[in-house]
C-alpha cells in the first residue's frame, strides 16, 4: 500500500510533467533552472494551470520561497490558497513561511484556516508556534476544520504536547466520527504511546471516512 508521501510525490511528478515544454518552461522538467521557471510558474497561478504550477513551485523548493511569501499576505484569496498549497507540498524547505501561515490560521474563515494548517502540518516540529492557535479549532466549526486541526497537531508531533488536554477532552465530548483523528494526533504527540493504539489508527480513520463519504472527509471542499 502506498504511503501518503508516495501518493503526493506521484501527483507532483504528474503535474510537473504536464507543464514540461509549455509556456516557456524547460522540456526536460522543472527544478533545474529556478531563475527561468519561477516567474513563469507564478504567472500560471492566475490560470487554469494553477494547481500544476503550485506543484511546480513546490518542486523548485527553497528558491521559490521568497516569491511565494508575499502571496500569503496579499489581498488575492486564490493566490493565498495556491501559495499554501505549494508550501504544503514543499514541506520543510518552506520553513520560512511558518510565521505567515500562523497569521492565516488566526482567522474565522474555515477554508483559509484549513489551507494554512495543512501547510504547517507538513513542516513538522517547525510549526510548533502554531499549537495555541490550532487548539480552539478542535471544537465547534466544521468536520474538516476539526480534523485538519487534529492532523496538524499530530504532524507537529511531541512539540504539540500543549494540545494533549484539549485532544483528550475532544475524545470524550467530540463527534464520534472525529475521534479517530483526535486519537491519532494523541498517538503522534505522546513520546510513549500506548502500543495497542498504533495498529488501530489508520483503520479507524479509513472506516470513519468510508462511512461518511465526502461530507465526512478531513479535507476541505476543493477550491478555489
């Protein structure tokens, strides 16, 4: 069975190949000539190829970071979303975006929160300053925001230990279909998880999603 990382890398490979040789991009692929590629990819964020361009900027990696950061604080909602998407798939190379992403999760907009939280999740412990701002999203809101908050806390790992009481409370009082996400977050945060939990996490999450269908997904509606 393919891991989440394998699936994401496959999607990125496919997106990058689909852009190769088009719009002035090199035919041999993306990531070898950032000076040429970054301006073209940024311009494509305003087109129907925006998702592919975001993958391309993620593939370029760290050289693209200074060009993506202004989009996170800019007025264009779609560009913010695609910048978050690029940072999500860039992972630890995008660590300089953490302060701006934290500002985005301090919002009442559930989509903006989820997009920024997903990017922080992929940066692991570097996102620890987001923990106090993620905790309130474990209650209320929508299923995908509660689950996004839990997944991001789990992605941060042991440095999110401040969230343990809130996750334990959510396990007791939260929606039943959310509990696999809270449980998995606790498993990933605790330095010494209970052994029997480890084998049950993915099974329970998968079962929950299958029962609930698209409305029960941990992911937000596609957009923009």
